[in-house]
C-alpha cells in the first residue's frame, strides 16, 4: 500500500530544517499555540475520528473532519484507500519542523471556526518577527493544498515584511540598533532563499522583501545591508539594482530643483526653462 506523502512530490513547497542561515540574534522560538494538539508519543494509535501527525518526534492529534475541511491534501490521502494513511490515520513528516506543523493546525482550527487566522507571535523579542517561520508556515498551507489559508497567511506575511520605518526610532531598537538591524536583514535574506521564483505568490513576497530592505531601513545602513546579503546572490542583485534606481531618481530630483542654468549657444546667453 502506498503512502500519499511518498507518492506526492514535495518540490513545490517543502519546508527545510536547515538552520545554517539562522540570524545571529538572541531569539527564543516559542509559541504556545503550536502545542495545543500535542499528545504523548506513547499513544500508539489515534482514537475514533482522530488523526496523528508526527514531526521531529512530536505527535499531534487532530479531528479528521477539521483537518480535511479546507485541505485537498489531507482529504485525498485520508479518503483514498489506495494510501496507507487512510488506514493508519497517521502522517509522519521528516522535513517539517514541529513548531510549524503545530501552528498550521492552530490556524486550521481558527479557519474552521471563523476566528482570525493570523500567524501568532513566534518568540522573544516580539518586535523581531520570525520571518522565515512565517514563510515556512505559508508554504505548509500551500503544500497541504489549503488555498484560502495560504492566501490569508501570505497577505499577513506581506504586512510583516513591510516594516514601518518608525520602528528604528523605538527605544527597544535604539538600545540594540546594530543587532536588531543585523537580525532583520539576515531574516529577510533567509526568507528570500525559501521563496520560489516560479510561484506568483512567492514572487510577490520576494518583491516585498526587496522593497523593505531598500525603503524601510535607514539609508545609513545600506552598505551594511549589502555586506550581510552578499552570499545571497539573487537578493544582492535585486537590492543593488533597487539602490541604483533610487540613486538615479534622487539625482533627477536634485536637478529639477536646481536654479535655471545659463549656457552659451552660438555666442548668445540662453537660460534653460
């Protein structure tokens, strides 16, 4: 009997457990909402109407009717006797972080019961949004074919990515300006790597990242920004191109505000209009 998870290609939106690009900032990943459905690993089989989902040796138990309501992925795998999951009512994901899976399940319940499907805060300090975690949760929504939730999460993510420039004047940021800016830049760079250029929604998020790095940060740290993202060649090219365009526009604006120049034309003084 086949496994739906093995049968389905994960190339489009698989999540990664690689942490080599983790931002160099003290950031505690904790999210109470992620562990609402956690059960003891000693529980060997789900009860009637329940489904087990396992990631990183953590086991979650959710109601089957809730899980499949908006997800074509889970509906197909649990309703088709061809797949082993329809019999075992258990999914094991080797490439998904437990906290991401837990937050996805939290959002699914919010979705079903008509509550806000906003991704909860992921850690401390709260002002430092764990951008890559939000991206990977959005990708889970896409992977599990939960279209409505994917749209909601991606829209919320865009709001987070476009950082309010006033944040740089907050006392929290000013006290640790260098670390905060480094964390922010590295986080966005990490997100950019996770996003797929071939996906229309991902392209929107990639553009939001470029916009945020170029327009939502003090220009004084632009050189530091380029230095921190130099290993991310695609992002470096986009940001450098954006900076070049901004510089060109600034020069045009400066010229338009200058006083009319006088110049010699065929021996006569001519004033530009």
